[in-house]
């Protein structure tokens, strides 16, 4: 039986929540309402440069060793210094790991922070990620993350973007690797949660990779049109809605979901086969490399904040691991093999792939005129202990929140600089400590978001960051 929707206007009380979801025709969106935060109207094409400033945040889940990547200590004693030698770069005096052969040729395009530190002894993934991603030390449990905050205070003014906030491969497996508010939007509500893209079995290095199911229409176009008329006929200004912020989120969700799934524009950025083979090869045909290429395409499509999970995939030598912990290199103590080997939890496997993908991303953004408007941050949630455990068998390093490193580029950041310094064993910050709130303040400053902006819930407002931007890195 066919249905018509020219009946008198209905109120929300006349319609159940399930009926509202069914009317939208996008039931799969129940889990990720924030994915339509920006919406899609009609067809759009990727441009050669993003005019609006964006962020690509590469989260090396698990926490890489700063002593073996970007803050080597060759003069440290045995048992502290790792097996890798520092190599010279295009910037005099700036040395990084010998496994970073590509990045070493382009250090003029990025800066190093060698004085990242957590306030307090935050030595577990869960809390360290929570404070880092929220951009604030001592973040309350309902704190939203930077992508959600920017979705709220800096929404895309154009209705031609997939979302304001996208996360490429959600950390999965053991929940200790996942920050608590990754998928919630915190106190800002579900509409500011990210669109999650990809998994261990559906990532862009696979020939079968597909865009999220949420971007495909749930029913035939004629039925979608009927459902749109139903939604348009609802009186969504009832007192019930006024008292329920989450229901208001659903109102916004469904209006945009129709536009998003009604064309091919929302799926186009995920079609990496449109890229020349040479470009894809330059990024590396592995999950991290292809996700970084996808991040570039998403920024071109108007996405404001893309978090890239730093999962490098499963090494030929094995070692497995869910896409949440490539850089959690404890070594044999936790059954992960040699942290300096070529397994899935080995620096010899993971670091060259990061070197390949990150160097390609920075080159690509620069060549396409996008680097000035795209800030790139690459880091883990903490660093690793100076002392190597089980050095004689399968060595590794433990969690270390007191001192770690980050790469930062684009968005007005000048290249070729080293900010801050660690002590002689990279155990503690010696100069210019950078806290989570200082990093977030730097990101907001790059994007032109006033730091005095305040957000909150239940009448209690909080500043988006209490930190100080790293002004020395700009200009």
C-alpha cells in the first residue's frame, strides 16, 4: 500500500522515536549522528585547495618512543639509547631517526616539539588520550574532544561537506586504547560526534574498501522523498523538544541525512581509485598511508577536523594487533615481539611506513597549495621509558607521560624549528614544557578560534583551552 503525507501537521508526541528514525530512512545513523554535522546538498567535486583552515591529527595510538623517533640520545648509556642512529636533515642541527629517511629531506616543512608532557602521572592509554584529545589537563569526564569542539564553534558555513569531524579507523579491540568520548561529542551532544570511517577489514589499502554505509540511501529515491515529506510535516518545536537537547540533535540529523544520502557527492572523497597510481604508491599501500591520502581528500571536500588512527597494518612477519596499538611497543614482556624488530609492534616495520605516509602527505599538501591552510599534528598519547626492558631478549619500552615528542606543520606553523628540549636521557622536560592545553591553544590559534570561547553544560561553562599558544612556531 502506498502512503501519502499531506495529513495535518503532527507533533512529536504523535510519533515515536523509532518512527522518526524510520521516517528518515537512515537507521544506521543511530550510532554516529555527528556524521551529518556539515551536510551535503547536490553534487560537489574535490578542489585543488581548501580555503578554510582544517586539521589533520595523526594519533599514533599506543604511544611511540620519542627516543627512537624524533629525540634520539646517542650519548646516553647502554640500556637507554636505542639501536638507531640519528641522521642529519635539511635543517642544520635537527637530527631524527635513521628510519625517517624521507622526512629528513623535508624538515624545512615541519617543526618538532620535544617537550610534550602530561600534568600528573597519566600512564594509561585511556586517560592520556582523554586529556590529549580534549586539549586540556584534568579534563572532566564529559569533556568533548577538539574535533567536536571545532564542529560546535566553527561549523562549515557551506552545505557541501560530508561532516565537520571525521575519524579514520576507530580504535578497536581492548577498550584501554580508546579515549572515553571518542564517539559521543561529550557534553556538546551526539550531533558533534565524528563520522567513523573504516576498520581492520575495510580500510582504503584494500581493493574492496567502501565508503561508510551511512552515505548510501536506505531505500529507493521515491520512498526517501515520501519520508522527507513526513519529516517536513512534523511540528518539531514542541515543548518536549525544547526540554530535550538530544532530540534536537535528531532533528538536525534527519534534515541533513536526506541531503547527504541523496547524491554521490558524499561518497566521492572515499573513491581513492580516482587518484593516480603514482600518488597512491607515494603514500604507501598500507592502512596508514592510504588513510593519510584519504584525509587529504576529506579536507579538500570541506571536512574541518580529521583524526587518523596511526595503525600501520599487520606486518609480513606477523604480530597481529587490532587497529589501536601499533605503537604500544612493550616488547616481549607483553608478547609483542622485539620493539626494534620488523613485526607489527616493531619500530622497523611501523616507523618507515609513517615516514612514507607523512612525508607524502606534507609534500602533497604543499604541492596542492593546501599546507598553509591545513595544520598537521602527528604524535602519540605519551612517550616511552628511557630504560629499555628485556634488552637481551625481546626489548621494548613502557609508558612514559613525563616527556614525549610531536611533529607539527602547516596552518601557519613555520618549518625547521625545534621547540623545547628534554634532558640527557629524554626522561623529563628540560626547557619549554608543552601541556595538552598548550597544544590545543596552538591549534585553535592557527584556526582563528578565540581562546576565550567558552562551552559547557548545565549552566557551567568552561574555556575551550586554558593553555598558551606556541607563538614562537608561527610566522
